[in-house]
């Protein structure tokens, strides 16, 4: 692999990492509005995960408030205009609240002749008709702090240092949460934490909502040990 290609891969990976961690709801769609990539903040707005949002029509999730507005944008895209477009939308948030705001779509492509895609960002303006839905999923204080640190980009080692746990202690919490929520990897685990209301959307650095008490009979790392990888006996 030549140096230029290596640099391209490195910057692509960095861009994808930033895309996942930015608190603004963002998606990449094709010119027909089909979601190709969505970040956890975008998925959390409609109570799902990025993987489940992929392949859906973004305007079936975030409903346009003026049908004519969409047709004007579609015509502009067919003519390969590269302006920024805004669509007033409404959608149902987790818990049943009806939210409203704007989708901003910017045509993007690798070159002038390449097929266009749409970089879509969601701006929340408010909500109406709030209905009381189910309470957010509760996690322990330690679980919430682990999730918030990882959502902010912390490694396992850094999370262990900041929480005063062992590396195994942090891994223990991650295994338990992944099994509880059927998450295949850390990105999916963080996405589910947002979708379930454990992490607060739109806040940076990430924060966990009020957590429950630690489970009785566990040590500082939740494993019955003292956080150093040993049991707590002298």
C-alpha cells in the first residue's frame, strides 16, 4: 500500500470516529434520501440504533411538514445543484413526544463528476404533546460513568484510571452491559445507551442520567474485588 493510500485510510478512520462521537445528529444519505450511515445521536432521536436506521428513508423517519419543499430539493439535485437545503420536519421521539425542527442537507462527493451523497444534520427546535412514556433504563452509577467515558472517546485504560478501577473491572462492566442489551461492539453499546435514555442526547462531554445504587455485595469494580484485579481481602 502506497503512502498516499495509507494516509487516506488513516484520515477516513479518524473521520468515522469523529462522526460517531459528535453529539449533533448527523447522517449520510444517497440522493434519494436512503440512510447509508448515521451516528448514535441521530439514531437516539428516533429511539433506535445506527445499524437499524441504515437503509431507511430519512424522510419516513423525520416527516416533512411541506411536501412541495421536498420536490423542489429533488429537482435541484437532479440538476446537480450543490446548494444547502433545509426541510422542516417533525418526528416521534422516545417516550412519545412529538418533536419538530429542520433537516439540513448538503450535497457532497469526492469529485465534481462523482455521484453525490447528502450530509444530513438535524436541528431540534422543540416538542409538543408530550406524553409520559416509560422511564429510561436504569444502570448503576459506575456503569453510567463507564458508558459516558467511552462515549467521549476514552479507552479502557483511561476509563480505569479515571474511575479508580482495574482494567478488568471496566471490561467486566462492558461485558455485562453488552450481554444485557445484546450489543455486538462498543459503538453499538453506546448507541443503545443513547436509545435507551441512559446517556443524555446532545450533551458534550457525554453524561449519564441519574443512575441507581451500586448492587450490594460488589466491590468498587462491581466484581466483588477492590478494583485492582484482586479480591478485597488484606
